[in-house]
């Protein structure tokens, strides 16, 4: 393997079978050889003290297991975006298009746009412009004050006239009062006109600067859009059949219509592009995080993550054509053999013990669910209507209404927090406090569904009370009492650095995969909406 970007394994790989199909990049368990390659890259990164500060801030890397034309196995590696202010580093595959080339159109046009920015900034800091802005503000304020004062004087004069009229006056005096009123009104109009003229003169002087600024901003916007369009056209992505499409063509039929910023610069598209260009056969992939977790997302050092949806899914849909790719594991999950245990039932509602791996309601790829099972069991009921949901991977108590009226009543109780829930979980790590409250607002990560993220501006309130039940061998058994019901609330609150910083064991999204997600809805308590009697239902976890 003479290509400097192909890496040989430093450990023996004989006896490790090659993958039979390429990794499904949006939900996968990394192949053993991919794990070995990622480990070797991480060992190398730790030797680069010159990158330490940047790597500590966090970056996504990728490895691609490949076979060359002679059948030799090795791997390629890449980073997302730039590394050390460069998109080229020895040993890592180059970018699909090098937008940082000094003589390239992007840097030249970027320089022109930067010059426009400097001209805008200079105009906005021009002393005359700032003086005119201030003068306009003062003029507006003083004009409003002068007109308000004149109106007050007119009102007082009117009251005095009315007072005189009340005491009785002659026709000559009445004529004089009318003349006085007309004069004051005319004076007010003259004042109003004079102030308006002063304001218009100042605004006209100010508009000379503002028009120049707006012209420059419009030019900047036009040139930026044209530059972005031209840039996306340079990203000509290949697939295994040798077909080529640029990013504009790829994203044309997507809901967003145009490529998002940074499209084509993630690790996996870089890796596949390089492999196709050099006639290497891609065997498997893996993308992993190095460094601290971002403030809003949840990332753990050395953990593997699926490719992002917003930027990469449309690109990879094209680039994987011609490869035999593993099926989406979520589409093939078999739940029909799992029993649905009914824990409580009366004529109005049901509580079931949902097994892990079963959906609460039918999904796009899987129809089997608690909803469909209960509809089969109760074909004549106006329900069953799912009152709340559990994640597919979460087991435990799920409340179901038999009628629409009970469904409405129970939903109102959930909304007003009159239904208390208790969950049991095992966390990967030691929680040092015995109990407490986590308050971290949560919202969807729209660029990377189904992930949720902590966001102080866009997140909705999410509050969880917790109590440690035990600690053993570096793990914590815990009880969660959610006071709100956000998507993935417990999973995010457990894993986030500002939460417990201990992911739930088996959490594929925010932690590491295991035989299951160790999260179970163990308790429900509420006042029955019909009998008005307290109802406490428990079903402890089997782990």
C-alpha cells in the first residue's frame, strides 16, 4: 500500500472476518476492525501536543475500513471540518474540495466580501454618521417634548377660555377668544411643520450614509449567495457506481432544497470520496468523538456516533449507491414474540408493562406497538388511546385510556402534573450526590434527529428529581422522578455534563450500546378520573 493516506494496522488482524456488508451509517455497532482503527487514530492524536488545545474543545473523526485493488486491507481516516486552521493534514484524507487554497476562487471572493465588510464597518464608525444618528435621536426627542409642551399650553388656554365663558362675556370678548384659539392652533401647526422640516433635513443627511451602507450590504448578500452556490457546485460527490452529483443536485429534492453550510465537509463523505477516487473498496465505517462535549449536544470521548442527518443523510444516500449496505437495524427489529403484560385494568383504563424494544405507537418502519396490540385485544373500544409514551428502548408502565373522554381527562392530569411517575435506571458512572434536582431546558436537535439538546434559549423547561438507590462497581442505580415530560428528558439529564454526567447504561444516543437500555418506568400514581380513588401502580425492573 503505497498511498500515504492508507494506514496499516499495527496489531495483527488475521482471523478477524471482514464485514459482509457496508455499515448502515445512521445506526450501527462498529466492526471490530473499525474499533481497532479508531483506537490507533486516538493513540496518534494523543501524541500531537500541538493540537491538544483544539482537540480538547471537541472534534468528530472518522475511519473507513477499505480494501485496495490487490485485496490488501487497511483504513483511511478523516476529521470533520478543519483541524489546526487547515483542511489538510498528513495522514488524513484531503477535503472533497479545498476551499482554503490561497489561489482558489473561494479565498479570492471571500477576500472581496471581507473588504466589503470592512467598508461597511468603516461607514458605520464614521464620525459624521454617528453624529447624525445622535442628532436625529435628539431631534426626535426634543420635537416630541416641544409639541407635548405646546399641546399642554393650548389645553390650559382652552380651560381659561371656558372659565371666562362660564362667567358671561360680551360678543366682542367671545370674538377675541375665538381669535386667540385660532392663533394658538396656527402656531402649533407652524411649530409642527418647522420641527418636521428639521427632522427631514437631518434624515436626508443621514440617508446618504445609510444608502451607501445598504448598497454594500446588498452587494455582500448577493456575492455571498453566488459564492455559496459556486462552492456547492465544486463538491462533486461520487458513488460506488462512478456516478457524480454536486451538492446542489443532491439537495435539490430534499425539504430544505439547498445544502446547509458545511455540507460535504464531514468525515464520512470525505472518506468515501477519497476511496472512490482511488478505486478502494469501502468495507465499514465509524465516526467517533474526541475531546469535551459541546455545550448543547452530548458527546463522550472515544464514543462512536451515527452520521448526521441534516448535512450527511442526503449526501450518503447518493454516495452509498452501488455498495451492499447493511439494512437499517431499526427496520428489522422483531417484537411480535414479546408479550404485553397488563398490570392493571378496569372499565375505563389499562396500565401495561411495555417490553423494551417495543414502540408505544406505530412508526414509519415498524407497525407492531402497544397501540396496535391493544386495538387487536379491544376491537370495539372507542380507544385504546395512548396517554403518554415511552421510548422504544425503555420498558415499563404505560397508561392507556379505553375511551376518548378518559383519554382527555388523563391528558389534562399529565399536563397539570397530577400524575406522578417513577423510573429506575442504571447509570454508567458514580453519582456522588445522594439526591437532587436537574433543571436543564431541552429542545430537538433539528440538524440531527432524533437527538435532543440542552439549549438555554430555545429549550423548553425540563426538571427531574433523582435519588440514588445504590452504587456498585463504577455504576449507580437511581430513581428518577420527572416533573416535566420532554422527549429523552431522563436520558439527556443523566448524560449531560451539566446534569449527572453519567449516561444510562445501554443508551445508544447519549452513551454506549449495551444489551438493552437500562431504564424502566417503575411507578405511576394518580387519582382515578372516574372513581376519584388514589391509584398506585408499581412494576419493578427486572434488572
